[in-house]
């Protein structure tokens, strides 16, 4: 647990007209502000590091500057890009003025947006090439597709359309990606779709991936246990560099009940230079209701809703420092 050290916890200072109801995706800004998709009012709230709600982006609707189902977000310079899932478009806001700038339509069903320099990495599986990444310009033009997927999806393409969890991270000419249908981190060269390296991770505390379960689903899709088995693996939620040569992979073991997901998170650190791993560090956060978690550098930030001493539901932001020096490293 010394690898993850909580450095602070602040209660979000909600007020009339600016409160957190149903939480959606979260993203961190360059000043450590937290951007949160609020699904009931279909807008994005900006929360300052001290817990103050500094402002809002967009409003509910289908017109310019309006959002229907705000999903994954990312920041690039002074721009906030918000993926509106049901509209298949991305809305762009200025982070200083919080004003709407423009939007662009997307031909692909984008599942995540990641800023990489002057490009946007849109995660969306191409069913023909199995390339998981579409590289976009800041105005939405598709520059190219790239990336690799695990062999299991190539061999069992029916699962490709259900694969929804595959974070990626870029550094120089290299890209690394995780996927819910493999135990490995896959590396490829920018602009290509060929695996250069595969780092298979051990499973210590998390569920991991049992591919035989999914082969059984293909053999007997009418099995009444299928709705439960389909989620019975560790979902990779975040992938980033926490230090120069150390990747951080955040995973989530989901249980679906009462129309929502609950379950624990684990953090795995991978030393890509020395080929060592610090596996399955439990993240000390609630499992129900499921918090929103994001990694940025050596910080893990959690947004959770909980009851206070009076029984009122409050939202709180907790920040954890990641210290790889405290790991007990194992060879891959």
C-alpha cells in the first residue's frame, strides 16, 4: 500500500445550478482541475483542486454547443474536446472562457479520446482492419488508422464489436495499448498495425482474463449464465507513464447489479526498460458505488460519492501519489 499514498481529500463544494448528479467520464486539466461529465443535465463541470465548481461547459440539447450524452473527454492546449456519443460528434470548448468553439462529426463510434501532441487519438475498432486507433486532426479529419489488437479478437471477431476497454499511450514513435481480451501490454510503432513487443502481465489479485470463458460463450450463446460471464474479466481503465520508463495500468473488476457496475480497482506498474512488474496493487477506494478514477503522471485522482456524517450524499476528490520506489518488483 505504500506505493499508493493519499496526499489529500477535498469535498466538492456544490451549489444551486452547479452540482454533481449522475457522474460520467472524467479528465484532468493542465492545472489539475477535474472535468466531469454530468449526465442528468448533459454538461461538463470544471472542479478546481480545492473542490470549488469553477464553471460549466455546454447544456442539454442537440444544437451547437449543446450535449446529449457527454462521454470521454480530453484537453489539448486551451481546448476541451467532449465526445457526444449518441450524436457521433465531438464538441470543442475553450477552457479559459468555457465557450463553445466548434464541433465536428465522427464517422466512427468513438469510445475514448486521447490528446497526443497536436493530434487526437480516437479509440474505435475498425471492423475490417482491426485497427483500434484513428488518428484525427484537431478539426476531426482522419489522418490514418493504426494499432494492434490481441490475437483472440482476430480469431473470434464476434467479440471485437463488444470490446470497449482499450486505453493507449504514446511516447515518441512507440505506442502501447491494453485490451480486455488479453493479459498483455502490446507495443507497436506509430502509423503501423504490427505488434513489436508483447509484455504478458501476471495476475495476483485481479480477475485477469480467462479466454476459455469466451470460447464457451461462442459454443453455447444461449447459456443463461452468459450475461454474467461476459463481464467476468479485468477491464483496463487507464494506461499512462507514471515515470520515465514505467507504465501504470489501472484495471477494474466489474460486477453488474441493479443496473450499475461495482467492483475493485487495481494498479499495475510495468518497467518497460528492465522488464519488471509490480502487479495488482489494490486501490483503497469504495467499490459501491463505483468511483471515477483517472491517472495523470504519478498522480491517481478519484471522484467518489458517499454519505457524510449527517447521511447526506456528498462528492469528494481524493488524490494519491504513486511511488514506484516502494514496489517489490518481479521479472516479467
